[in-house]
């Protein structure tokens, strides 16, 4: 399959997934990135579905609207590091320079068609992990729990 055709199909697959979910979205042609904003129980998040054309990779990011203050960096880093050690698909990332948290998953689709199913297989586990572990992060940020206690509460209903 020609590379340009592969990229076009990848973009179409990501769009099809978003349309099936009935998520309002915009598309930035320059960066091949879809953007949608989703409000959840505990946060308002921007979701990015990006096709890296030159690398034939699909990236999915969840970025919440809140920032973390510098006094909480150590606790947040500990929390996301501990959580990441148990997550199989995707991972939390924390930008120490800006205090921004996000969740990322990705797929390399070089040589294969990025189908809607592959998009879904990258996005859905990420959304599940985000929903599962974000309340624990809020417990850490608000001082209701240490990172270990917050994770134990989630993983073991402690």
C-alpha cells in the first residue's frame, strides 16, 4: 500500500471512530490531529488522536484542563510512576516543566492498515485507565491520600 494511501486510510479510520462515538471534533490538517473535548465526572479533558505521517504512528492523548502546582510534583510523580508499573496499554506522563499531566497510548502501523478497530484498541483502554486512576490522583492532589494509599484504594478497594 502506498504511504499516502495508508495515511489517508489512517485518518479516515480515526474519523470513523470519532463519528461512531458521536464526539464533536475538529481536525488540524497540518498536524493530522483530531481534537475533541470531553467532560467527565471529575474532569474536563481534551482528547487528541494524531497520525504521525512520516513515522506511520497513531498517538492518542488525554489532557485534562487542570495543571499541577509545583508543591505537588513529587507526590504526582510518585503516583503516576506507581500506576504506570501496572498498566499494560498506555501510560501517564507528567511534564515537570509545565505541571501538565496526560495519558498516552500509541500504535505503529507501518506496513498495515490502521483500522478503526486498532484505533479503538488504543483509545478505549486509555479511557478506562484514565477513569479508573484519575480519582486517586485527585486524592493525592487534595491531600486525602498518599500515592500508595490512593492506588491501594483503587486496586484493592482498601
